[in-house]
C-alpha cells in the first residue's frame, strides 16, 4: 500500500528507560479511515507508544509519521489534526455537557463565538449527545461521559483519533455505545487508533491489529489473518 494511504507510520520505533527498552523497534502502518486495534497487556508498551505518537514523549530512536509528517520534527503540521483521549478528562460535574465542551475548546481561542459554538454543536452531534447537552455531567452514565470525552477529542475535527482503553470500566451498554460511535466515525473517514488489553473487544470493531508483548510486535496485519491463525486444526 502506498505510504500516502497511511495515517500513522512508525519505523523501528524505540523508547528506552536506562537499559530497558519499553518499546523495542516496532513498525506500525495504520491505513487512513480504518479502525486500528493496538492490543497488549498492561506493561506491554502501548501507552508509551501512544505518548510518542502524540509528541508527549520523545523516541530514543526510530521514526514516526502522522499524515505524512515526521514527529516530533514537523509536529506542528501533524498534531493539530490529531485528537486523543488517553485518560478520562476531568469534567466539571455541575456544568452541562455543552458547557464542559465550551471550556475544553481551546483549538482556536481567537475564533468568533459563533464559530466556536458551531464546533461544539458538531462534536455533540457526532457522539449522539445533542439531546443530553443541557444535562449536568454528574447525571451522565459512564458511557455518556466517555462519549463526551470523545467529543472533546473531536473538537478540532481531527483526521486521526487516538483512544487509550476507551471502554475500560464501562458496563455492557456503555461499551456498545462507544463501539457504535467508533464505527460511525471510521465510516465518516476518521482514522481511529484504539488500544485495549482485550482481544475480544478489538475483534468486534477493528479491521487491522497489532499485538504487543514486552515492547515487541508479535502480530501485525488484518484482523481476519489473526482469526484464521487461531482456528483449530483437525488432523485425521
């Protein structure tokens, strides 16, 4: 696949802490407009990798490209097109969902109020919270709070959305809400990069998957290939 078709690419990406490689020479190729699963147990290097993708940690070696731009060298060209929910945002519980997003909207503080209001309304609509936008956040379900967090990440209308364990701690209804939302966003052209420690969760939404263990890639490719490799074989 031509490199222009990838939203995220890494080449031999390494992050070392002393003599320990938390991320050890991993290669990623995330097709544009896909839901890309990033799978691994706690401590496998997922969050460290995500921090490097977002410019929050500098690689020890290797290369990162987002939308064709090198990070951190050309981060100012790439990162404005990236939205992320790495940890659950700290909402103001007694403000409405809409008012919380207005406070989160720092993408363009110089924009006129109508432009900023339109941006907030568009984000609420994309996550299906328009009808609940006036409700105080303390009355939101966990699934609604997570969707509001994703709405905050969508405020800059990103081409890439990075989510770290977005269904962690949610009940089955909340998980389904987030799952449906991610599928909808990908169908609209957003590249969704989602990490999880549960294959059972990623296999329901992802088209491509990378599996990490101890900072190294143990599988990379279409999810269908992984599923076929796990099929039992009967010898006669």
